[in-house]
C-alpha cells in the first residue's frame, strides 16, 4: 500500500511542477517537461524505468487526448511575458541612445525557458536584438 501511495504522490508533485512551469515559464517549458516525464526513452527513465502508475496513466484515453492536444497547441502559443519582453526590448533598442552600446540581461530559472526566450527574441526581434544564452552554475536543470 505505501509504495503505491508514494508513486501516486510523486506523480502528483511532478504534475504540480509542470503546472508551475506552464504558468510562469510558458508553454514550451511545460511541453518539454511533460514530454520528458512521460517518455520511456528519456535518460532518466531509462535508468529507473517509468513509475508503474505513470505507465498506467499513459494508457488512458484521456492521456492520449491530452498529448494530441499538446502537439496541436505546440505551434500556436507563447507566454504573454514573451510578447511583452519583445515589446520592451524593441522599444529600448530602437532608441538611438541605447542601440549601439547597451546590453540587457534577462534572468530565467530554467534552461528550457532560456532557450524559449532566445528563440522567441530571435524570431520576433532578431534584426534589432542579438540574444545569447549564458548558463550559470548547473543545479539539476536550473540556470
């Protein structure tokens, strides 16, 4: 009984973390986390194997519908913070006073978020903003 309880609790905690990623870091970070969490071939899951309860969840019709929805939604969304960031950066670097010698640092908690920010800036403001990712100390995927 206690093993099943801990496996289910572990899954719920992971899903809460996924929700936090979605709300604070955007869809791409959420998608990558969920995809990796349920992927039997990911490096973490290869070592330990998928939690039996997670395997059971993966076989449900609801999970399959959820993953289909995620795939369809993948290309259609960005977090509103990214749009606001591009708006601010574009306004800042459009000003001749700042255009040449100014630099801006955007902090992010997760590498996936940093990659998403860079890709979005390159796509939406690439002519005006030159973005790079600087990764600090490795702390289990945190930047």
